[in-house]
C-alpha cells in the first residue's frame, strides 16, 4: 500500500504511521507498507504528520484485508493411481486437496479432504474426482480442476453353482447360481476334464458321446 497527501497546506517533511484496526503497526513508518499475514481480516489506515504544520491527518480505512489469490489459477487434473472395489486413489500433488462426488454431481455435494485416497465406495460405481491447491494462511485456494472420471472395480462374483440332471449320455445338465451377489447377466462355459467345451455356453448342456467317462463342470461369470 502507498500513502499520499494531496490538496493540503504542507510545507514540511511528512511522516507516516500505518495502523491496523486503530493500533500503530510497529516499524511501519514509510509512505509504503507491504501487507503481511497478520494483517488479513483487519482494516489498515495511515496517519500523516508534518514537520511544520501541526496536527495529524488519518486516512479512511482500506477494505478488510483479504488473502492473496493462489499463484496457480486452476488445479491440475487428477490422475488415477490405483483402485479397488471400494477405493480410488489419485496421484498425490504437494499442497493439494481432493474431493469425490457421485457421477455427474456438483462439486459442492462433496467434502474436501487432504488425503488422495477415497475409501468406503460402492463396487462397480462411477465417481467424479476433482482437486485444487489448498487454501493457506495467506493465499486462497485455486480454482477447481477438471474432473477425473473413475469407476471402482467390480466385486468378485459369489454364490453356489449347482448342476442338476443325470450324468448320462444324451441327458441334459442345467446350471444355476444361488445365494450370490450377481446383479448382471450371467454367462456360462461348460468344461470337460477342465478344458472348455467349444460352443457350450448356455445354462443347459446335453451330454455327447465324447463326454463319456469325463468330468463335466460349468463356469459362471457375470457382466457386472
């Protein structure tokens, strides 16, 4: 800040005293004053006296001193580091904070955190992740970055696979999955002595001559 006196009757040497919330700032006796951290949220004035004329002139207060703008205008876009069925971790950036929201949700619906790891998430679910330079004692936070779209890994399929039917040539075996966590479309692959049977990808399989004396199993997977 720089003080000046205009339109007055001064014929002497001017002296200056900067004040904060009405109290003198020690050592602040030049015509210019550089704001420091301790000045944030206060009102700054300057008092001017003359070596010839008597009395003290006091300026109007400044606006309440604010933190400076962040040197980085906008945070860099997050980069995925790793993910599991219930967590997503982005690459850590020094001085940054992070936020995760539901896919397509506003940034304001989330909560900023210092950790670059988000836990307790739902499996196979899309999320939006943003980051920014964190606010400090002297500087405001940067603008929010562009988003990173990230989807947690799908959970492993659970449940009990059952084959019904007689293991006799010409008979049809039927596969079923019970008591599991499936929410998608099931796919089937029948095997003979642990080798896949070509084209046997339905829930039912009719035993062929080549299956005689073999062990038949079925593998089930889910689209989700």
